[in-house]
């Protein structure tokens, strides 16, 4: 405890020690765990898409690690937004329910045949199987044809985007041979991360903007989810905002296929720092966590409400597959300790009220010397820790599970041990668990 007489150097040393012990060391351990994670888990898997292409390409077995490096006209591309959670440029045959009612353009997080786009030169008389190969360069005006439906990436000023109402609507419209200037986009390179900075567009390493030639807006994806008519995919719009460094306006060629261009090993060409990968993964973890919103129209046997946790009403199975022959893991606590600690947390305020009434009425023999202060100091720490780790979940809008109660359970068990010790000392003088 510090007073006004505490020397400043002493207070400074104590403050510094707490910063190191409670902030610096835990943060260092947290970051080190991710370093180990990235070092050991270095093979491609189902969760690759949460990370940027430069990270994916360095994983063993990744489909991105071998592909053509320089993007050529006629190539088939997967275009990924650099904004976390926006996904790959996507289209499907479904229409917008309002506005132009043309074919939807969305962002989709997973690999899909509807993510494929053919990059084309402006004009109608190009044969990409026999014409000389031409690389796509900074400043080129291009058209992007949706491979599955043959519709063109399109925008216009006639209709605004469904959710980002200040932006123009982006659709898939028209056919490759249609001479529609609203299908034209100009490439503007923002950054080249490889050592080959020659003005050409390269897979994975070149970040660029797509500027609509007619309206001067930028193709943008800001990870805003569309309603059910958009299948919960993210909105893609054309923004007039000239924030040129915004990740929502930046795109990268994630995958590139062209039968006339040989593939190379991309791993020497791509790079990213541990710090950037660490930050990106934590952003994705937070985004995924915040997206876990309960659906009241569906029953999920894994979810549980905070009111049920102290008495372990709904233990939880820890894996989705629960069929015959599967190894099963079930999260369930020791009932005696769990229920007893919960009961003690509920009764503790009543205990305080009981002791307060006895004291105010002058009932003799309530406390031994110093016992009241010890009971109050220890009890408020343990019961307060339980409250602070438990009560906030009642105000959360996200999905909750029984394991969210574990930090509060730690304090509840300590309170239970403290109360057992307290009653032992009061019931049998000279007895203590300490």
C-alpha cells in the first residue's frame, strides 16, 4: 500500500515490476506460442484461407506454391481482397433482389468454381490460345469475365450498393463481345512485394486497385455480410472514396492458371514477416469470434447460456462428429467441486449480510482479532474475481459455451477452499487448512 510519503523512485520500481510481470512477460509468452505454432504447423490444411496468399504459398503442399508468376491476358484468376474477412471475388447466377436486379457479385471465403475470372484485353478480336502472350501491366484497362456464367464484372452509377449505400452497385452483366465501357477496369499497382518490380502484375506478390473507367470508383470489399438473399457472403461495391491505401480497395491474384505459361516454385518469390502474420491471424481470430452470433431459429447442442454454467446443466461435447466408432471427448467438470463452488458463490453475499447484521446488533464472539479484516480482504478478491469473469457474459451477443465459465470457476474453487478453511477455524478452534 502506497501513501503520499512513498518515495517516487520506490513507486516507480514497483510500477515497472508490475508492468514487466503482468504485461510484458505474458505478452511475450503469447507471441512465442504463435512462433512455435507457425514453425510446427507448416503444412497446408483446411484453414489456409484465413491467412493471406503470401503466407499460404509458403506452406508445404499448398496449391498456391506452384503456379505461373506473371499474369497474362487470357489467364484464369482467383482474386482475393486484402481486407480481412472479405474473401475471394465471387459471382453466381442469383440476382440482386432490388436495384439493377443483375447477377450478384460477392466476396466468398472458400475455394469455389464461382471464384474463377478470365482477364481480357479491352476489345473483341483477341484469341488467347493463338495470339502472342501479353502480360498484364500497371495502368492497363481490362475486362474480367466470370468463367462459369460468361458475364462481365460491371458497375454503373444508376444504382447504389445494397448495404454500402454511398457506393455504386457492382454486378456481373453482359457478354464478352458486348462493347460496354461499364465493363472496363483500370489496374493501379499499389505495392510489389517481390524483387521483380517491372510494372507487370504477378501472382500473390502484386497488390493493386481496380478502378472503374467510367465512374472512377474503386472495387471495394469491406467484409460486410449480405442478408439471406446473398447467402451470408460479403458485399462487393464500387466506392468513390479515394483512400488509396485502404485494404478494402486492394486486391491480389491468389491463384493463376494459364496452359501457355509454365508454373514456378512461388516460395522464393513470396515473403511476409512473422509480425504481420501474427497480427493478421489475431485479426481473423477476433473476426471469427465476433461472427459467432446465435441463431434463434436453430438449436445448437454445443451452445449454452451463462445462467446454466454454475450448475453444469449442459456439459459439452468437444467435436462435431459423434457417430458410432468415433473417438468422443466430453467437457464435464467434477460435479462435487463444480456444484459446491457455485453454491458458495451464490451464498457468499448472504453470508456477508448475516455477519453484518450480527455485528450491528452487537452479538458477542463474531470475530477473533484481525479475522474480520482477513475475511473481507480475501473474500472480496475471490468472489469479486468470480463476478468479473462471469457476469459480463450475460451482456454478450455472441454464442457462448460452457468453457467460457472456466476462468470464473477458478475463482469459485478458491472461494470454496477459503470458506472451508474459514468454517473449520470457527467450528474447531485451532483448526485451519492453511
